[in-house]
C-alpha cells in the first residue's frame, strides 16, 4: 500500500550524477521509493541500474546530487554509521553469491552471527523461520553445491531477510532461472516485502514477472530516467523507448549497432589502409 502523500519517501535519489573514470554513466537521475513499496529499476545493459544500488548502499558516492535513505544522506555517513546503516539493509546479489564452503543453514546464520550477540539457540530458531519462509527448511544441512540455482536464490533471499531489514535490494534476482523458479522468487519478493513492511528495490530485465509485483517502475536509458510510472501506466505508454523495451523490439531509439566509422573505411577500401 502506498504511503500518505505527506510521508517522506523511504529512499530518495535527487539529481544524482555518477561516472567511472570520468566517463558519465548517470546524469541527474531522480527517483523515490515509498515506504512499503516494491520499486523496479529497468533498462538496457549498462544503463546504470546496479550502480544505483551501489550508490544507495554507500559502496559508491555520487559525483553530484544526494542519495537519502530514512532521512540520512548516505554519502555523508562515516564508517561506523555506514556499517550501522547497512545492517538495516538486505541485499540479494546476482546469482545468489552464497558462501560455497558454508551449509545452507550457516549461510543464513552468517549475518545474525556477524551483527548480533544472540545465543546460538535463538539463531537456530530464526534461521529455521527464514528458511521456512522460502520453503527450504528441509534443506538446511545441504551445501550450495547440492542445491539447484533456483534453490540457491531462495537461500540467498532467506539470508537477505535474516535481520528483518526495512530496505531490501535485489540485483537481477531472476537471471538464469527456469520459469517455475522465476515465478517463485517473484512471489517471494512481493510477499516477504509485505510481511516485513519493507521497501524493496529490484534491478531486473524481466518484464512480465516484474510488472506483476512492482508498485512503480523506473526505466533508465542514456544515463537518465526516460520513463516512470505504475506497470499499467508504462504498458499504456506510446513513448518509443518504452514500447521498444517492453516488446523487445530491435527497431527503436536503442540502436543495435554502436556508433562506428563506415565499414569500408575500417577495412581499408576506398582509401589508405590503417
């Protein structure tokens, strides 16, 4: 459910610009994520979606603009404050990023052991509750090499929610999954977000599953937000960029070929070879 209009957004990105090695990637990007909402960041590869997650988590600092989470300007936090802030965030990395030498149980227990002084008996109960939430309580004793890719993603999700964080971030949670696993993960993202009262930011290319769970979608292109709205609003849009992305069309504003000199010039026809 969307928050009252008077309530400030949980995450606010205000005119943020950022580049790598002096090459601009994001140009005055602005967006908000209301408390309790599932917000999707979509766009072509290299459009800066994952970079935005890194800016929100404080791994990177913007060249200009502000990233504000729960009223805190993330770029101004000192190291102890940044660590405290990160304990209130959960991150599902692309392909899960489980610790391969730890069991399913110990992967989920890791943030609890690192960030709390809870007794092991309570950690055990909490881990089992999180694994039950993702349907994998019966796999607690298995190693990551013994479970499927879809199961590994669910274990990573259980780890991300271990501390009941108010902010959850997902980097390509659907990549490489079969249709059943994809649908399961999408359902879990929505249901766990609602159960925790969290705010979720999802970086993804998968249009059908994302539109089924997102409250709001921001579409990135050329370093900027080219469109935003509810899934229904974007489906109704006649913006060429939006329609090309949603339908996966080859023809449109996003060119298949990158800018380059004429082929004949590069092959040395009609002039001296280089």
